[in-house]
């Protein structure tokens, strides 16, 4: 094809596209065809550069809007989830036709925990109370895990992509913070308005607060990052200030607790406390709570402080289980989850089914002013009790095993690496995950892109640094010896 013919084709197709668009806009009031060029560009990058697609989705995630469809048992977040599904299809096609994936990643212990967790999820889908809901749930879980763990871990072999991942989500999140604070200011930063002013980008203040909390260690890490330029440090300080203000006015008590937990783990790391001591102390605290739970609850029931715009009072309300509706509703959901588990302790009721089956397991005396029987107000409010009810005891154990092994891997890489940049990136990702694992005691958001993208992305960062950087350093030391 000559150059003149190519130019003629370009002009001809452009003219045809414009004519079709003007006709559809003027005659049919249809505007979507204007997105065709963007769609073709995105499709082109799906074929030649999947890493750019992953980073593009990362940037879009805070801006995505959830379209709910409760009758089908699943909502869709646009435009990110369809794009993630596209990555999932490309990944499966690559495995089928080329049978190529890095064995170091596929054979990593964290990957094996994920395999077994997904396998158990599939098994409990077959025994589910609502198989269609569970099938949709496991498909949606796959389009989170595959792009942002299995594909992302490959692109994080290049540490520059880790920086891009952090900054792309963080920069978009800052825009959402500015939007949220602007709307919130119109209501005088009222505590009640603080529950919804981040809509439609985040469903409520708990998910919004969880996202902010995850990136606090990231922003702090970039402030002190080795060899960082002054301009980069300035933007990191700015990002931290936005996160701090956003976190305060999110009125998310669970988010505040999770940041405090991350600070506690950071102090333990700086004091070089062994990981097994951390696990042992955690086990003792959990055991102590189980043994003395009645005395603890008796003490907590004396706290009558409800949620408040006064931050000191709002912090005190965290332990109010006598009159605070939010806290009492969590306990109601947890009790229902435990009763669901007792009914089906091994296989559970099926992935994603909790909100549709828990209503009969509520007790009248435990219901609150915000309780519902319609399955339209969220799930078990726990990243641990939710899987317990839906996938039985093995389901919860896989979640706990993933948490322990990811944190262990992160702390191992931090301790053993001699590269300060690897140390910083590992600690930033690990502490970010600590905030989510802590937050997961009180809420669960891994069925949404807003938290799944950073959660699986941070996990992939830790595994990639362990696989491609720590082990490379170890190999180089072995050669020198």
C-alpha cells in the first residue's frame, strides 16, 4: 500500500467516523460512539503492553462508580471491572496458547496460599445455597486477583513500576479527598454528612477511610525515601497532609485504629522484635479475649458515648457497645455469621451469599435501628467472619494463612535485603497491608475494586521484591563467596 493510499484511508475513515457521530448525536441523541477511538487505543495496549493497562486501571480505580444490581447478586464498578475482566481473559489466553508464566512467582508460597484459597472457594460454590451468586462472586474475585497479583507481580520486577503504582492510585485518591472535603465543607464537616460525602466514588466513609489508611505508610515512606529529589519529597509531604486531613474527617474509627496498628508494627520493626514474638503475643491477646470476653463486654457496656463530631468523644465511642448503633450492628452481623457457621461449619453457605441468607439468623434483642432483613446493607463487617460463614472454617483459615505469610514475607525481605530502596518499598507495602488486615476485623471490602486493587497490588509488591530482588541479592552473595 503506497503512502498516498494510506493517507486516503486515514482521511476516509476519519470522515466516516465524524459523519456517523454527527448523525447519531443529532438524530438519535447518542454520544457513546465518541469513545470508540479511546476504546481502540486501550484495546491496542491490551495486545502489546498489558503493564500500561494495569497502571491505567490503578489510576482509574478511585474514580470508578459502582452500579448496583442486587437481584443478580453482584454490582459492577465502571469502568474498572470490565477492564480487569479483559486482563483476566488476556492472561488465560496467554496461559492456554503460550503456556508461559514465571515459575518463581507461580511457585511462591504466597501464590500457593492463593491457589488453595481460590480452589476452596470454587468447591464451596458447588455446595452453595445460591450457586449463581457464588459463581459471580468467584469470577469477580478472579478479575481482582489475576490482574493485581499474578500480572502485577510480573510488572513489579521493575521497581519503577512499583513507584508508578503507588503514585497513580495516590494521586487519584488525593483528587477524591479534595472533592470529598469540598462537599463536606458545605455541611460544616458534620459527622453524619461525613458518612456519604465521598459518594459516588466510595460507597461510604468506612471504605474511603480504609483506602486512606492503606496509603498513609506509602506517603510517609516517600517522604524519607532514599535518594529522593526535593520535589518528590514535597509532593509526598503534600500527599501525607491530604491523607491525614481526609482521614480525620472521614470519621472512620476503624481506619484510625488501623493506622495506629501500623504504627505499632513499625515500632516493633524498628526495635527488631522477632516475628514469632509478634505472632505469640497476638495469639495470647486473642486467647485472653476469648477467655475473658464476658468481663470485657461487661466493662465495655458501661461506655455510653455515641459517635460525635468531637474527635475525643468519637474516639471514646469506639468501645461503646451499649448504645452506638454502628457498633451494635457490627456485633449483630458477627453473631449472625457465627450462627451461620454453626449451621454449616465446613463448607459454609457459599461465597458472596452472606447478605442474602443472614436475616433469619438475627435475634430480635440484637437488632438495631439500622438492621435489615432485605440483604441490602452490606455483609458480615469482617474479613474473617464473612469467609467463616460463607466458606466454613477452612475459608477463614486460608484468609489468616495469607495474612500471616504475606506479613512474614514482607518483614523477611525488609530484614535481609541490603538495598535501602527495597527496604522502604517492602515496609511501605507491608504496613499498608497491616492497616487493611486490622481494618478487616471490623469491615470487609475485598469484594470491591477500591480496596482489592491496593490489597492485591501491595501483596504482589512484597512477593515481587522477595522473588526478583532479595533472591537476586542472595544469589550474588553466593557467587562472591
